[in-house]
């Protein structure tokens, strides 16, 4: 369609359509020409060439290729106006054609309206004739639909809530086998019984009550049939491989919905297995080689009854093997099917509320606990027989080491059975009871040994070399065997317990402490204090070396023994110190100097010159003491060591002797200082350069022995003593 309007640029802008100002007349004066030119320039300069109309106009002029001439500028406006008039005329002609077509459309619409009115009249007449027929058809269709719905409901009820006579016979008749069809029918009857709640919620409850009563009777008969069948299957169970088959496991899962019947079946099974296992245990004890078809290389357990450790170990190994087998046989039921059993028991408590012990207590089925309980019940007779035999063999045995080995063996199996069937199971409690019984017998044997030794005076007499008594050495050797046994036993890593004690501490209290106390009490027969101290020291050293070899024994007994040894060491140090003083003769001088050794006494006797008047410091006595000291010094260390030679620890003797020598040197230093002080107070000595040399004063040189210097009579110095005793 052709455009009726020129392009936008063809429409002149206001500025372009503005009538140009008349040209200045050549006859106008110069001033007017100048004003016109000035106005023209001002108009041109003030025009905005950024205006869109101006741009469009310029673009249109550019597209038309119009030359910028005076003639073109004069005709441009007329040409544009002519084009606008031509476009308007063309538009008017086109709109005339449109008006003619609209008139034709109006006539067509009028014709259509007349046709529709006629059709509407015919439809109204037809509707009046067909309305009764349609209403009657609708009523018939509704009646048909209601009949079909009732038929569907009846078919669904019959299919869901009614069990055929053949199926009821399979469910309740003892002649029919327990097979997959039985379980399917049972599941359907259970579902019917559960769905009766829907019928009871309706207006007519009679139907629901009748169906529920019938299904309840059928279920009770089915559970009774299942209960009798399970008992019969238990009687024919393979005793060599007592694994419960999948059909029995399924039957037990279903029977769990009747807790009374379920527990009755388990009681029957436990009773049967108890009898079988008790008989098997007796067979293993006595008739292993006499049975028909038995392995001739397997000897009865009773053959090793003379060896309690092996005998009890074999019995416990048999019980453990049997318990593992029983657990594996029942594990599929209680562990793999534990969730189904729990659901069944929970549902059964609803049907048998009297089975609850506490109505408010939530019942949660624990498959592992139930499995452990049944295994314990299966081994009740075996446990009773095991306890009798273990107690009998322990009571008749007198070796403490063997008894303690049995204690460790029982402790190992107690841990094993605890992991297998639980810490509160009959088996674990039985082993713990036997462990306590055996340990009590062990303590009794230890007390009997102590009582026997306490009445044997020959065993309590100390030996000539003052070594530890033989009974203590024998007991420590036995204790060493016990400690090695405990160290190698299962669970020995649990050393620490309450108050720093451990599981071996009761053994030390029974097998070590009484014998140590008895050995220490035997020292009272020694009258000599030195011999008694050495004897007690040897006992403590021997005992400590025995317990220090094992950390679990050292943790409780090493510290008390070390404390007692420290006391003995102080006594030995005092003995050695007195020996050095007595042997060297220094004890006499120290006794005379006692009044001067105390600071308060020294204040009462400020004039130490009186030391020269003491009997021990007279020339003859002091010279004799000095000579005795000179005779003592060459072999002093050897003699001092020989004084404690019966102490059975060279290191202990060496340390005590060194401290005694140090104390002796301090005493000598005190005596030396007192002698020098006395000479200085008397003015009889001149100490030069601290070398101990003395010279007699000139004015007293002609006096008697009384005026001799004490230092001259007792010339030994502390430095010389330390060198000679080092």
C-alpha cells in the first residue's frame, strides 16, 4: 500500500517555512541594509541545527539530490505543499472503497440473524418433545450404577472378608501340613481380623462382630496348630547340627504374636537342649573313647583329672565350644529375625495384655539378650556339673601356684563368656563365682603355710651369714612364678585401679606380705643390734629385688619397702659411724668434748683452754689415741667395709660406708678445731700457713709435759684424714 504522506524530512520545519525577509532595496540607505544583514545573520546564528526537524529536513533534501539554487529555494515550499495535497486526495479515495465494503458486510450480518432466529425456534420445539425421555433415561442409568456399585462392594467384601472352607481346613486341621499355603492363609486371616475395625466403625456393627469372632477362632486354632508343629519339629531336630531351619524360624516369628505360646516353645527347646548338652558333657568327660564310632584318639576329659589346670581348661574349652555352637545355631532366629520377633511380640502384647509385667513399662525386645538368655538356659545342666567338678578338684589340690593358674584361666574364660553371652549371664556369673572360690582356696593355702612356718622355730632361726631366711626365698621363688603367670595372663594390661592398686595386689597381700612380716619378726631372736639390723636389711633387699622386677607388683609394694630400707640404712649408717669412731679412738675425745660441742654449753665454758685438763687430753692418753688413729687409718676403709660384709648388697654397703666416713671426717674436724682452739687459748702453739706444724713458746719451754702443745701430741689434720679415707 502506497504511503499517503511524504517522509518526515519532507515536512518543512517552522524555521524553513518562515517567510524570508524581503531583500533590501538597492535604493535603501546603507543603514537599513546594514540592519537587515545584521538581523539575517542573527537569525541564522540563533537557529539550532541540533533540532530533529531540521536534521530530517536536511536528510530529505540530501536524498532528493536538490541543488542549492535560488530557483530551487523559491519552488521548494510550493512543491512540498502540492505533495501534501496529493496525498490527502489519495487517502479520501481509499476510505471511500472501505465504506462500500462495510455496507456489504452489514447486509450479510442481517441475513445471518434471521437464520439464527429460525433455528432457535426449531430447537425449542425439539427440546419440549425429548425432555420426558431424557429424564426417564437418567433415572434408569442411576439405578444401574447403584446396582453395579452394590455388586462390586459385595464382591470385594466376599473376596476380602470371607475365607473359603478349603482354606479354613488348611489353617485349622492337624492333618494338613505346615507349608507356604498355610502361611498365606494365616496372613490373610490376620489381615481380615485387623480390617474388621473398619466394619465396627460403621452403622451396622453386627457384620463386623460376626466376622471378627470367626477370624479370632480361626487364628487361635492356627496358632495352636503352629505351636504343636514347632514342638514336634524340635523333637526331631538334628542334635549334631541344631540350626533352626527357615520354616521353623518363620513359624517362631509368627508365633511371637502369642507371647505365651512363643515362650512355651522356647522353654521346651531349652529343656530339650539342656538334657542333650548335659548328656554330651558327661559323654565328653567319661565315655569319649567307648562310644560307638567315636574317635579313638580322643580321650575322656576325666583322664586329666590329676592335673587341675588341664582338667579345668578342657572342661571350659568344651563349654565354650558348645556355647559358640548354640549361639551360632540360634543367631539366625534372634539376630537376623530380631526385628520381626520384636514386632510380633509387641503385637502379641496387645492380644495378651496379661503377659505384661508392668502395664506402664515399655516392652522392647532385645534379640542379643534373648539369644544369650536361651544359650544360658541350654547350658544350665552343664554349668551345674561344671561347678561341682571345679570345686571338687580345687578343694583337693594343695599347690598355690596351680590354684592361681586356675584363677587366671577362669578370669580369661570369664572375659570370653562375658563377650559371648553378656556380663549378667549365668555362665559369666558361674565363672566369676568359681574364680572367687579358687582364689579364696589360694588364700587359705597361703595362710596355712604361714601358720605352719610360725610354729616351726627351726625355720625362723637366722642363718650364720644373716641372709634372708630360706622359707622367704622359697616363697619369693613361688611368688616369681605367680607374677610371671599374671604378666602373661589375658588382661594383665589393666594394671592400675582404685588407689593405685591392681588385680595382682590381693595376691601380694596373701603370698608376700605375711611371709615378709614373719621373716622380719624372726630377727627378734638376734641380740646383737648390728646383726639384727643387717638381717632385716637383707630381708628387705631380697624382697624389694623380687617385686621390682614386675611393674604391677612394684607399683604397690616397692615404695613401702624402700621406706623401710631407708630406716635400716639410717641404722646401718649410725652403726658404721660408731664403728669408725670406736676403732680410731676418736670416740673418747668426742665424749670428753661433748660439753664444748653444744653452743649453750660453750657459752657456759668460754675458756676452752680447760680442754687440756681433761683426762683424755693428757699427754699419755692423747699420744695413745693418736697412735691408735695412725694404726686405724691404713686399713680403715677395708675394716669398715668388712664390718658390713654380711649385707647382701655391695652398692648399699659402699654408700653407707661413704656417708659414715664423711660423718667421721666432720667429727675429726671438730676435734681438730677444739684442739687448735685450746692451744691458742693457752698460748702454746703458733699455727703457720695452716699446715698444722706447732712450736713451743720460748718462755714455757722449760716447763713439764703439762705445758706441751696438744697439737704436737695429736698432729693429724682433717686433710690427711680425708686423703687416707678417700
